[in-house]
């Protein structure tokens, strides 16, 4: 038995966790305890503030469902998702590889497959654009047969999970590149949008006097055997919030503009975006998806 003071408690907790068999779990939990205790000491956390924090995290968990992931949203607005993404990116992306971005909380597995040149808009309507380009390796050679997943908001700034019942998939698709790695699809010009503000994370953002908006973007996931899965997004440079994304996802190399009359545009007369994606060779280190299909974290049966 020992009398524990403000500083001794941290060492006591870490000592008791020293028996953790999994070395990585032991490392993570020891660091988490050190930083959490240091945080509490630095701000002189009071019992009332501690309870408010517990209530906030409880509300975040209660908001999660098979179609909504409030904890990923919290990680996003705190910049933690971007930090994890950047750290992972630095471990395996080759110099020529396309920069990554956040998968986010609206990705869904098993999007409907479409043929090259078809539209990803199954329900929504609005002004169309075409996105096309080529998937390449670091040497510039096309990666034939690469799979491209794409998802975005509709022309009103809503994802299908927000605008429709969960059984409706809209503004998302999966397509396979040709033998040279080329791809093309039609879509609607996305609209920038506010993150969901009707939950505890939205209330936190309001109390911080932040605007809560994401610039217009199209999510892209590219995969091919032997290459590291690429999770990224293309951001439209004419959006008012491209320099102040509330989840910090924008990189300069991922900013695009829809242009008229591009010389190699596959659909003459339609505003077009050309973007070539470069894959890095496969490396160890686990998956790079900073985000998830909400149903994978909170199953419908749960």
C-alpha cells in the first residue's frame, strides 16, 4: 500500500500495467496514461469538468450507428485523423506517389460497379462533369486493371447516407481501369458541405466558433495487386473553404479545377477534370484507411 500524490499516481498506474503481454498494447497504453495524466495536471482538471468530458464522450458514442460514425468525425475535427494519415503516408509512399487524404466517415463497402464512362449518379441530378486520367506506377507505366472506388456528395452537399435510406447507394461507384490503367466516369460537380452539426461534435465545433465546412471534393480509393492501396480525394479550388477545411484534409497537390475544352477530354463540351494517380509499391504496415464504413464499426445487429 502506498500514498499516492499528484505525480506518483502516473508511475503507479504504469507499473501495474507492466504485465501486459502484448508489447505494442503496453507501449500505447503507457504513453496514453502519461499524456492523459499530464493533460489533467496542466489544465488542473476539476471533477465537474471531468464529468462533462465523460458525458461528452458518452454522447459521441451514443450518436454512432451503422450509418453514422461520430467518433471518426471527432477525430477528424481535432486533426487526429490527418495526423495519423500523414504519419502513415510517410512510411511507404514513394516520392512520385500521389498524396493521400482521409477516407472519412461516409465510405461504404461494395459500391455498385459501373463501366468506364458511365455516371455514378443513380438517383441525384445536376450539372455533370467528367473525371478521367490514368493509374500509373512510380516509373510512369500504366497499371492495367486497377480498381477505382469513388464517392462524393450530391449537388446539394449530401451523401447518400444522409439523403436517403441506408439501402440506397448514390453518388458512389466502383470501376475497373483498362489495360493501360486509364479510367473515366461522369459525375455531378460536388458541393462543399457542413459536417453534421446535430450531434455532440457539431456542438463542440459551434462552441469553438469554427465554420464546420468542408470544401467540395471527390473521394478516390485506388487498389491493384502488388501496390499500396491509395486513399485520397480531389478538392475543387474554387470552393470558398479550400484553405480552411474543418477536418484538415486538403493538400495542394490534390486541388483541381473543372475545365472546358481539354484537348483529350473524353466527353466533348462537358467540363472535365484530368488527374493521374500514381501508386506506390506494396509495403508492410497495415491498412491506410483513416476512416471506415460506419456499418463495420457499429454492425446493424449491434
